[in-house]
C-alpha cells in the first residue's frame, strides 16, 4: 500500500489532485481565455436583456406615438419621455423594441439549436453506430437537404408552415439537422471503435446503453462547440427571415424586422437600421467568441 | 474441481474479407474446468484472441463462427439470444482487456463505471453498489479505494487501471474470466503484481480463467494447462508441467528456445524461429508450420497433421510426433530425407 502513497501525505496528495482538477477544469480555463470571456459576457448580457425585458424596458414596445416618429437618439418627447435610442416610423421607443427583440433572438437561437441538435444528434448517432444501409439512407437524405442553400430551405419551410415564432424555430431547426447529423456521425465513427466501447459490450451492456452512456458523452465536446456557433447563425437566420418578411412579423419586435423597416428610412433616420444591425452584429460576435473559446478549452489539439 | 465450465469443440471462426476467407481459428477444441487456468500461447495472429472472443460473440463485423460448438455451463453460446448473452457477459463471463488505459471510458469516474456495471447485473441500490465497488477495489489492492472511486481513468497509472479492470471483472462473481494479454501493456514489475493478484483472486473464488498470452513465463507462473496455437490451429495441448518437461511440437520447441536464458553466454545469439506465420487465407492444406520447421519432410507439405493424444492429456499435431515416430529436439532434419 505504501508504495503508491509515495512521499506525499494523503492530505497533500488530495490537495494536489484538487489543484490539478481546478487547473484543468474547463470552466476555469474558459474564464482565463480573454476573448472567450468577452464572448461569454456579451452572451450573458443578451440573455439577461431577454429575460428582464419587461423590467428594464423603459416603454411599452408597442406604444405608438405618431407625433414622435423617426426621431434620433436622445430625443425627449412631448410627454417628457427620453428616447435614448430614438424612435421608429410609428414613434415607438427603439430601445424598448430592441430589448424585446432580444427575447425573440434568444428564443429562436436556443429553440432552433435544440430542435436541430436533438434530431441531428439522434440521426447522426444511429447512422454512425449502425452503419451499412441505415447509415446510407440517413446520410443520403441529409445530403439531399444539404443540396439546398440553408436560407432557402428555411424559407421553404416558413412558407409552408406560415410565419410566427414557433414556425421560425422549426424551420431554422430542421434546416440545421443535416450539419448536426454529419458532425455527430463523424465523431461516432471515431469513438465507437475505442476499446472501452468493446469493453462495455464484453461486460454485458446493450447497444442503446453503449450509444447513450459511452458514445454520446464522448462526443459531447464538439457538439457543445458546434451548438454555440450554431446559435450565432440561428440569430442571423432569424434576422434574415424577418428581414425578408417571412419570419417574425410586426408589430412584434425582432431585430430582423426593425432592420427591414429601417431600410426604408436609411437617408432620413439611419439610426433605425444601424442600431438593429449593431445588436445583431455584437450578439453574433459574442456567440462566436464563446464558441471559439469553448473549442480551445475542450479540444487542445485543435488549437493552432 | 472437475465440473466443466466451458467446452469448445471444433471451433471454426473465419473472417470474410474482400480478398478471401481468413481462417483465424480453424478447428480448435478445449475444455475448462472450474477453478482451472488455461493458457493459450502463440504469436500474433495465431488466433488466440479470436478463439476467446468467439466464446462471447464479440467478433468484428467481418468475423463469424462457422462451425463447432461452444457450451458454457451446458448452454450453447452460439444459439442463445442476444438478451441472454448480454446477461451472461459481465456477470458469468467477464473479460480483462489488454490495454487498461483505453478500456475504461475516459469521461466517467472509475466509481460510477463500476457502480453502473454492478447495477446492470444485480438488483441493488446505488449505495449498495457503491459499497460493493469499494470492497472490490480494496480487494484488488488499490490503496484508499474510497478516494479512487472519484478518480478519472487518466488520473490513474496503467497498473492501477488494470486493477480497476480486474475489480470490475470480478464484481459480479464470474464463473469464467477471459484475460486477453492482461499484462502486455504494463511495466514488468507491475506485471508480476497484477498476475499475482489474478492468481490470488482465482484461488479465492475458484473462477476458471482463460489466459491469453505470448509470454511463456506467465504461463509457467499461472496456468494448469496450456494450449499452443499456430495459424488458427492447436499444435500442442498439455499440462503445464508436462509441456515444460516434455514439449513435443517443433513450434513449441522454437517458442521455448526463443526465451533468452540467464545461463547463456554473452555471445550466445537469441534464437528466433525463422520466417513468418503463413497467410491465414491459404492455410489448411498442409502442416501450417511446414515452411518454418527444421524437421519438415514431404508428408508435412502434403497432409494436415491430426491432433493426436500421445500421452494422457498431452495432444500434439505433428506428423513426426504421433506416437509412432518421434523426433529428437535439436537434431535437425529427419534422416529419411
């Protein structure tokens, strides 16, 4: 027994193990990465904005005031309300609308990633694990979906399903399925031939158990990275769909449709499009920085 | 002691590849009694591992058992359903793999893997399973088992991981264990410890073990009976003591000679068996050892030697050692050539 305890006392060993764990802890590593920290803070702020929208928004985002329309940032209305970011073409407070717009973006980002992720991961797991004919059928369908440009696919779906936030989530989610499936399938191919999967089988575990208890957890890090990045593109997709008039329709505020309405007043009231655009830009950058950071932390080999 | 646990008869496992059928195991028979350790020896690709994985149907996709019977406690392992098989795997039959570092799932703690295994095969609560796991870790000589339960596999050394694997393997009181080169990936000093542990546990629990190895030293230390395999066939089967005292097959001689001895002078060359094993797609028409055997004659090229019992419990497959003729070890090429 003594030979493995070595020179250190048990307490000292425990302490060392704890320190090492902390140093290797993904969370701590992430916070030490400056760019990732910036991304993390941005993402947190957007989430907070979305959750606390009813509390922090200075005005009702739908309150119309025709007299105060298209005013620039800092405008004080006749009723004595300060519109910090100006007003839109109906005189609604833009700051409030952007804050409420964050709700849409966050819900769509999470919702569509969950929809696309769950379906895509399941299909990828099955295809990768079963192989053969099942694999061929699933992946050829995915290839078929890949053949359509992402936005086109989402547009087709929204056109079929109709607009509205639920349908936007479904459309973007389903359009995300093939990339999730393809990525997961590749990972499964790597993991399923690992010795521990074989060992698990030798010790009496069934297919489903091996798939979900051993293979899935071992593929989770690339999935997390991809999902984070995917949220950024989902926000962009929602904005694009709304911009094209297929996504969230006014009067519900979304960054995409604020951008659309701003398009008409680029000369007279440029703040409209600029502010909505900046919101999208910053949020997308935030998610991408966070995703990059997570990847560096979870997969040291990929770091350049 | 004489209760038969495993009876394998005329097992044939072939691999169906694009370039032909490889006869990885070609007509192998053996029995294992309760509390017995059978050593399977042979060089890489001789079919040792495949003959073991055939028993628990753990073959790669291209491999298939094409003939023979495998009886485990009277149950035909080739016919039972997948569900029954899963129940047997890990509880009645367990496996210890070659590389302990990769045989444990890297994302889970050692303890949770053990608890999960115990709960797969026994109806016990999480706390009870945990207690059993800690007991087993202590049993395999892991210091401070409570703490090790919370360690991830990468935090343990190879020897420790192998002990954990053994602890997992014995956690459901198997009647039969397959140890597939359990010490190949380990340090020599750790090898001795692990083997000692295996032997000790085996004596305590009366488990039958099939020990696959290419190290004859391990066989000497551990086994009751030994089967020497070459190119998918059994070439010699004997009691461990009998094999060392009176080895009969030229291949066994080669294996024994290739172990360097302490008594060798500095200049003595290491004796290796010349040549390489035959392509498994082409075997089965002559004595497989023909091209490397210093005693080979025409009959060796033309006929497959039968496995003949030359003395009680001692079988050998050689045309010149079938009880009628005898070869003298070290005397090259028979005189009739």
